[in-house]
């Protein structure tokens, strides 16, 4: 049965009796980062939200990276290097 992020974070806190002041999402992300085997225990809805955030970041990064050569050429053109 997949857990929501809040439920999974609570399970972690119960097992380790710690992390009471750590944000649920951060706690779950760090646990999955360290132990990827637990990733399938999080509900698909939460995975999709995280994937959307990553996709948004990847798109922005790609667009900025693509603009970099144009910016460099403009600087070179204006300053006649």
C-alpha cells in the first residue's frame, strides 16, 4: 500500500524516534535518496508532483543554457574582443 508523504514521514519518525522538527517532504526525499528501494512506497500522486518540479527545472536550465552562446556572442560583438 503506497503512503502519502506525510504518512511515510510519520513511519520514519516512529521507527527512528527522531526528525520531529524536519519537514515531511524533506525527510522523505532524503530517505529515498539514501534508500531508493523505498521509492515505490510513496503514492504516485506525490511522485508526479516531484517529477513536475524536476521537469520544470530541467526545461528552465536547458533554455538558459541555450541562451548562453547568444549572450556571449553579443558581449563579444559589443566589446570587439
